[in-house]
């Protein structure tokens, strides 16, 4: 997959819970080797979009392909190609950092020799080598987040969904994670990012999509959207195009549970 390929293609996706529409004919395209930031007010459908694309829930209608696989008819292919890091850490705090990574290697069916090398590589890459044999419960928030992302990378996914990845992190840890994202993209990985931190989207995204009421109301580079809204920051864009002030609160409870 090259930068000219399409990593994610979504056409006419809808999703409702009961009589409440969450996504209304969503279309979006993400080129391979880029960062696509999906922004929107609470309840706009960001987390639901990630859950559909990662095969955790089914769409009501429409089509979506991830890494060339149809999410409806080839979910196993999608799962082999992706990694997902959600708002809440997936690490087992009773295990060491090394044991968490080795567990993921076992789940990915890596050979023993390959698994050991991959675990060592990721511990070094994420600055966790010295703490590798400590229980994860002793890690700082930033270290836990780095370990969580390292676990996502064990199987070398081509597409990664980062759903609110830096929520709760201090500014230094957040910037450390930004650098890791940039390095992944340089390696050809595609990132779909949802975030409440608009500076994060401005710094990282090649393309920003703005969801409101389950519809994509604007899309473009950060510079294009700021020019369109006549503002200097994505906060200005957010307010001008959705009528909502940006917030750093987590997704509301209804959507998070979805």
C-alpha cells in the first residue's frame, strides 16, 4: 500500500440506535500513509464511526472498506490489517510491560523468535526498555499510553484507529505521543484519529473532517478549513461550522458506550 492508495473508503454509512440517528450517510476517504482527524461535538458520531470501521458494530446501511477489505463481508481481513487504541487503556496492570507485549504477540500467532525480537524492538522504540520488567501498575500515565500503543503495533497493522488517544495525558506525554504518530506515518502507516484536542489535529492531520449531527459538514487540510472559516485556529473552525464551542471533555456517555 503506497501513499497514493486509499486506506479507508466510506460511502453512505448510516447508523441508528433505536429511533436516534447517529450517522447520516457518511462519506469519507483516507489516503494511505496519512493522518485523518475526525472532529466534532460530543455525540457527533466519531466513536461510532471508529467502531464500525474496526468491525465492532455493524452499519445500518452503506459500504466501508479498510485496507482493501469490506468491513461487512471480510471482517477478518480488516481485523488482521488494523490496530485500535481507544480512550481507555487495554493493558493488564498485573503484568509487566514485556508480558503485555508478549501476550499480544501470542494472540497474533507470531513465532517465538519473531515475538521476542518484536517485543524488544517495541520496548526500545517506545522508551520502555528500562521499565520492561516492572508491573504496568507502576507506570506513569504517559508510559501506560505508550505501552498501549506499542501493544497495538505488535502485529504491524497498516491502519490504526486512535480514538481520543491523549485524553488525560500531561502536555509532555501528549507531545511524545504526537512524535510517535509522525514516525508511524513516515513508515507508511495510516492513522484515523478522533480527538477533542484541536491543537492535536492541527499539528498531526493531513486532512480534517468535521462531523456534526452524524454528517460530514466540512473537510480539508487544517489551513483550508481555517481559511474557509476566516479563523486562525481549528477552534475558530469548530465554532463557525458547528455552532458549538470546542471542548476537551470526553465523548458523552451515550456515544462512549457505543
